[in-house]
C-alpha cells in the first residue's frame, strides 16, 4: 500500500508538472511546422496559428475562444510575448493560459505572477471602467514560439458586434475566424483587404480562413497600418427584434442614437434663459450659430466619463452646462439643447475619426465620435460655410478645439457619417478637402551681399483651414513660444540665422506671420563658383521612393498647397546660370511647378507644391517615383552664380 | 440615573469638543480675497495660464509608530485662460491597503461670488494596476463649473505608512505662497522607551535652495521644537529643458528625514567618518574568509610592477567571474556572502566583483580603497544629507602625490582606469580603513572616447550611392556599442548593430554589418550601405550633395536661451575620413571651402582635397567636456547647430569629355 501511495503521489506530482507546462496540441503542431519555414529577413515574427471562435447565444451572451502561436524571429518580435486583453463590466476573461516553447520542444507555462491588470487610461479628465489584462511570458527571445489560449465572455448587446484582424504586418501561416449565430438570426459582414481570405458559410456558422499571408514590408509614403491591415467585422441580429439593439439597417442605428440622445438634449428653464441671454441681442442666424458653437466648443472643457451606460448615453444638457465639462456626446447634446432653445433643429451625427466605415455593416460600433448636424436653409449661410454642409445639414464638431462653425476639422474630411435624424437616414460622405482649403504662401524679399551674408523680409500667409489652425496656435501659444518655433523651423534650413521683428495679423480668411531674418553663410563657394539655393523654405533631401518595386499604395500626405515666392536682390554684376527656367512635374497624388527669371539684379523664384490627398495605387508607382525624384531635385535646386 | 445621565452628557460633550478641536486643526478653506482675484500674469515673461496662489501641506507623523503618517494637501489656483482649465482635473494615485485617501474636497469660485462645490459622486476611484500582491488605485476628479477666469481649490488627506520625506515647491506653474508644516514623531506610543531611543530618531531637514529660498522656522520655539514650518514665496514655474541634470538636482527642495542626534548635530565630516566605519565593516565581513582569494591572487602578485598586477587582477575578474547584474534572471543565482564564494562560484554582482578586486589589491599590498558614487542621471551626492545616497561602489588605487586611479571591473566592458560615464564629474566619497575624503571624479577626455570612421562612397548618376564604412571606437563610445550587443546571439546582434547604424543613416538600406571586438582593444564595426544622395543636374554640371549623414546630430538645441546647466553623456571626438568617387563620366570642377571653427565647445573642422578622381573629406568634431553652465549655452548651441548646414555642401562636377574617360 505504501509503495502504491508513493507511486500515486509521484504520478500526481508528475501529472501536475506536466499539466502545468505541457503545451496544447495546436501549439505543438505550430512548433512542428515552424522548423520547415522560409522566413523573410525583415520579419520580426511569424504568426503560425491564429484562431478565434465566436459563439453568440440568443440571450446576447457571446463566448469568444482564441488561440495564437507566434514564432519569434528577432528581438523586435518579443512584443508578441505580451498579450493584452481589453476587459470591462461586459467582457470577462474566463481562461488565460500561455506557453513559451523553445527549440528543443521544452515548454514553460505562463506564471500567475506574470498576469497584471492595468487601466488603459490614466490621464486626468478621463474616467472609465475598462481595464486591460496583460500577460507577459518571461524569457522571450528569437527562436522561441509563444502561445496563448484565451476564453472570454461578453454579455449584452455589445457582444453582437465582433471583429478579427488577420494580419497587420508580419507573415501569417494560418488564421481562421469563425462566428456561430443562433438559428434564425442574420449576420452582416464587413471585409477590409481580405482578398487572400477564403470565406464559407455552413448554415449558421460563418468561416473565414487565410493561409500563407506574405509579409507586408514597411515602405515610405505608405498609408497607416490601420489602412493596410486585413480584417473582418461582423454584426449579428435577430430579425424579429429589429431596433432594440438588433441592427440590420442604418436607419435603425440612427433611430437608436436619436432615442438615446433625445431626453438628454432637453433644455431646462435655466438653460433656455442662459441661451437666450447669449443670443437675443444677435441679429443674424449666422451670429447666433457662431455664439452657441463657440460656447459649446470653448466653454465646455473636454472631460470624458465613460462608465456603464455613459459610454453611449450623453449626460443631460443642463448637467453639462452646470459642470462646464463633457465629452463629445455631452458637448453635442448641450449644443443641440441650446439650438433648440432658440428654435433651431439639430441632431447628433455619428462619425469614425480613425477607420473607414463599412457601409454594409450597420452598427453603432463603427463610430467613435459624435458631432452636431444643424438643419438650416441652404441659402441662409455664407458661401464659405458650404464646405461644412451635407444636404440640409450644417455640421459642426464642438470637441475640435480649432475648427470654427462653417469649417470641418480636416480629420473628418472625406469620412462617412450617420446623421441620426428620424427618417431617410443613410450614410453620407463628408466632402473631401481641396488643397486650396489648406493653402500657405511664403512671400520673401531677400538681399544677398557679396560676402555671402543675406537678409530677408518674410511674410507667411495661411488661408482657409490652415488659417484656422494658425489662428488657434497663436491663441494658445505665447508670442515668445511662437518666435522660438519659427526660429527653430527656419534654423533647420538656414543654420545660424537671427530672427527679428516677429508679428502676426489676422483677417477673416487669412492669417499672416511676418519676420525678418539675417544670416552669415547662405551661399556656397566652391572654387570660383558661387552656389545659391533660391528657395529659403526648403532644404535638399534625397528622394524617398527609391525601391524598384512597390507593394503598398502611396500617399504623399493630406491635401495642401504651398506657394513660395522669393525675390532676390543680387550684388551688382552677379548673374545666375539658369538652365531650367520652368519646370513642372506631377502625378495623381501631387504636383509641382517652378519658375525662375532674372532681370537687372533681381532673381525671381516661384515654386508651387500641391498635394491632392489622393491615395495612389501600386500600379501608379512609377509615376509617383518620378515625381518624388523631381521633388527632391527641385527642393534642393541650386543656381550657379557668375561673379565679376 | 441622573448621575449616569449627566456623566454620559459630560462624556458626550467632551468627545464633541475633542472632535471639534480635531477638526479645527484640519485644513479648511481660507478666505478668498480681492488680491487673489487680482492675480495675473501681466508681469511674467512666460505665461502659463494659471498661477498657484497657495499650496499648504501638513505632514503629521505623530503616529509614525503605528505606520500612520498623514499628509494634507491644500491648493488654490487662479485660472486665467481656457487651456489652464486642465488644472481642474486632479489625479491622486495610491497603493491600496498601504495608503488611503480621505476627505477630498473641492470647489470652483466665480467672480460673481458663486461657488460650485465638488460633489461626492464626481470623485472616482479606480484600480490602475493590479498584480499579485500589489494594487495601485487612483482617486480622480474634475472640478465643475470652471471658466477661463475663476479660482479653484481642493484639498485632500492621504494616509501613508511611512514619512512623506520631501517637499518640492517648484511646479509647472508659478507658486505665490507655499507652506509645509512638518509635525514630526515625538515618541507617541513608545512611552518610557522614547527617552532611550529619541537620540536615534531625531528629525532633520535639509534645504536645497536653488531657484528660490525656503525659510524654516522651528515652532513653538527652537528650544522645544514640536514642528517645523517651511515657507517659500514667489516660486517661478519649473520648465524642464533637454539634456539637463535630473530634476531633483535642479530644483529647490526640502528633504525631511529622521537620524541620530549625533548625526544631526555633527558636521559633515564627522557623520561620514562614522558612516565610513560602518560601511567598511561590511566590506571586511565580506572579505573573509579568503583562502581562495590568496591562491588566485598569487598568480598576479608575481608580476613585475604594480600596474601590471592591477591590470592582471582586473582582467582576470572580468573574464572569469560572470557579472549577474547585467542578467535578466539575476534572482536565480544564490547570494554570495564572501569574496571566496564569488571566486568559487564564478559569478557575482557588480558590487561583489568590485569588492573582490579590492580584496585582491589589499592581498597584494597595494594602497587602495573604496569609492562610493552616485549616478548623475539620478541625482548628486549631498554631503549635508546624512543618509546613504550612493548607487555603486568602485575601487581606487592611491598614488603618491597625485589623484587616485579609479577602477570598476564590476561594470562590464570598462577598461582599467575607466569609470562608467554616469559617475564621471560627480562628487564621491572615498575611504580606506584609515582615511576618508571627498573627491570629484574627473571627466574622461574627448580623445579617449573617439569614433574614427573611414568611409568610401561611390555615387551613381541617379544619386544612388554605395558606402563602405569602417568605424573604430574607443572609450565610452566602444563600451556603449559593446553593451548594446551584450549577451545577444548572432541574429540579435545583427539586429542591434543594424539599429545602431540606421540611427546614423536613417534613409539608408543596410547591406552587411560586422563587429570585431577583442578584450582591451578598440571595437571595429564594418558595414555597407545603399544610400540615396541628393543630386541635381545643372546644364553640363552635376551638383552633388553627399553629406546628409554628416548633418545628423545626436543633440539638438532650438531654444534661444537656457536657464539650467546641461550635460552630455561624455566628452567625445568624431573623426571622419571620407573618400568619394564621383559617377563615371564626370570630373571634379569645384569643391566646398574648408571650414575651421575653433569654438570654446571644441574644434570643428572640415577639409576637402582632390586626389586624382577622388575627393577626400576629413572632418573633426570634438566636444571638449560634457558638463556646461547655462551661461555657456550660446557657444555650445552654435557648435551643434552648424551640423545641419553640412547637407548643403555641394561638390560641383563637370562632364568629362576626355578620351581617357570615354574609354571607361
């Protein structure tokens, strides 16, 4: 008996030990496969196995089970040894296990000590009830495989929306996403860049599978990784419960938002009085809108309380008015209440500031921001405000600190929005910015002395939305800081300069910044030659698009137009050799134009650079590459001067 | 019954009075005056949008014996512009179970007399970090009703298990009036024993006046002090600047601690003499038994000359004793209790290795001692602060009539007589069994920390260039690279080296990289890059600008003026020898002018020479010392700010129509 007992104890201990560290079969298979892999040298890791099974019940309780195994190739890939799981009162971790598996097959389990819970937000003015469970495997180094197994449970209607990312940058050997919904329910899907992903439907089970997704290289002038990632989102609903958090069409989402915001947007007597006291003396609709918009934007500081239902439901407008703080939906609701108090109809407008909204997936979870839609007759507003109009609605973002009424913040431009009005609600696209909306003109009169020193009077004039940003920057930055920023910027191109006489001026449609600069070393002397770079505002940069081939789209940047005009007074009898008096180059994403002329002792230089903001596809790469090369050459353009 | 009732009543009255008395001592709102409303920034050179009118802190450590110290903080802030309303959002982190936040109050005051209080439901409590055995929480609130012309104030009380320790009156915004009241521990709960131990737990305060002066007052009197009142007036805002010493070195602060009466009353030297004896006793305990030490040292002792003995011992320790301070799993090793265990087990911490080295020198009869140093990125050694401040222990060799030579075999990849750069320029405390002294460790010289690059650049007509580079690094430069590659396998090392190279050549594509390192010799780094060069066709000429990589600087200075001293890691020298081969079919027409700048910060030279079909460029950049006072800012700034202009330097090429070139 004793012998048996000892054997039994040893077996139990052995079992416990092996239970503690033995990796599951799927991880073991990943290890087996990894030995025969050819890996791209730039990759820091390979996703060997990534699986998520989502099971939604008719009680809106969702179980999410995930497995992931990653082979670490370089130390940069060690971050895969850390798993971060967002949790909240609706989302609970039911199981979390991890393993680190070495080349020899030995495995160590994730110790309990290596699991912590942190708050995603610790900054002042942000209150929420979310956390992140972080599990970090110890001893992660190149050559090992890290594996995690997670089971989550999500309660409530938020669980009807789910998403899965197949790939961001690293290569993926196998990834699968499966969603099972209750019988009789429907599923809508949104797929982003999922060309290589196979989809099949097996009754009420929806399955996406991807194999051997190639590494996505880092390339210059590429869109963000959010854009380049491959992902699927789903929205499930019970057709018999339309509305009531089961969304099958956009009008249902709009109705939900409208219902949620309606009560909070009711003004009490005090709010009505306060609003009227601020607007009664104003004659025009434009002035009243301006006053209310400015109040919501500037008098209500941004503080987000996103606890429980306050994640979606705004606070009552009178409370926001009293507190003088609120988040985007609170500010929107207050502004609506104030507008209603003077008889102007306004609604909440949902928007996503980070991701493109998939029009095939009607769900509130595609939005992360709320702004105001004001119904006003088209002809009642200035022409300049038309950029912020869509249909009958004038849009305004009271959370954005910069854009004034009649202007749209540029991160919202081109976005899809949902106007939460009662009828005929569809997704609409906001107008995309024109480069002329973001226009800057550099106007310079410069004098070059024969000892190489120079002086210049500079005016920088910003128009449109760029003027709005400049106005805001001048408002919040003291003069000394503005001077320092300009000096620092100019010093990057013209080391050792002195900046004096700084001043600013603003009109309704433009902001002008002026100053004088002086420097000792502007021209280059090379032997008997004198070299002058006529454009003070650029410095030579090598081209960025140098690779022969391209995988990702190309994006030169947001829409903007920059005009530089420099009038140089040269020393007497100095003449430039101008071999390129006019030059133009362009592609669908950008264009440039330069002109140089010389008369008397005056050298007149003009340069235009315009970015359209348009995304260019990889087949347009040769044109983009040529343009980039021309841009590099023109920005550093140098003239040879003949001296007596 | 009546008697009981009246007794009860008396007790109730007594308790009420007691509580009233207690609450009378709690901080309450102070009257807001017209002067407070008149506070503005009109006369200040730099605007912050807010001014702290009052900060009052009371640290009550009377109950220290029960691990209950109370700190009450009261602040009143004048808000002057919309951006300053962020001061109405307050965070108070605390460690759950060990600390407690009590009695949070707040209010906003408007010019029209209205007062908007902070409601209880507007105070949030959240866990921000939870791990095994540790929970950190945070109480936070946003004061309601703020406008861009108002006054806010808040107060709260925090209970700590240990004394607060310090007061930093310098804030992000100006402070008009600051008070810190320290009610120190005076024996509560110790009863009779306090008179025995009071000499060991005397309150002591050290005031570091830098920007402003903290006044101190002992209350009720100097003879019978029960508390200390520290006050400060008109404290300008603290604005951090890049490359500064740590904030605790720059800022005015009061350090409050308990020590022995002897220490409080003694001068600095007396305190450190006594401390030295205690510290040395620790070493002596570690240094015995030493049979293995004697055996190991015998091999070096027979070498001729003191220098060779020391270097042999030094290199032996670095090669034969694994330094576990640099390992992630240091705690997996058994703790050594003696020098013999270090030698027997073949591993030790930095401190243990240095103790072993010292013991070896002692064994060989070499006059030597221990050096206690601070790391200058963490603070400085303050003689008057009579408590242990040091971050590491080094070893010195005493030299007759000269400065000591300092060693640290316990710091990886240091050569003999080299000191970690963190300790260069710092005041240290050196001791032997018989003596002690204060000694400022000198900075290493620029030539000792040299990077010499030989570059060969071949440029194609489209601007693509291939660069072959050989870098030779010495001193601290070499050590930094060695540390970056420490304990990495082949792939990790390649990755670390690639990162090192890409920092200097951000737009280049690395083709190959190789590191050659031999103990005691300079480090050689060889690599090959594909690098885009700025090139412009101008008629029959080609304008080549290949110096973009030379324009990269490790340090950038944009501000016009400087308030605080600034420091770099160490003095250094960079020497570049660049050979440029222009594209085929082009010959050199003109080269940029040579540049010679001998500024106080150090020489800066750039020379161009044509040799046949190649251009030779040599550059010398030397930063003469790492530490500078604010008054020297302009010259050092100019020294670095000239760097970006290097990318403008242009080589002018002309088409080579000679028959010789046609044949190429």
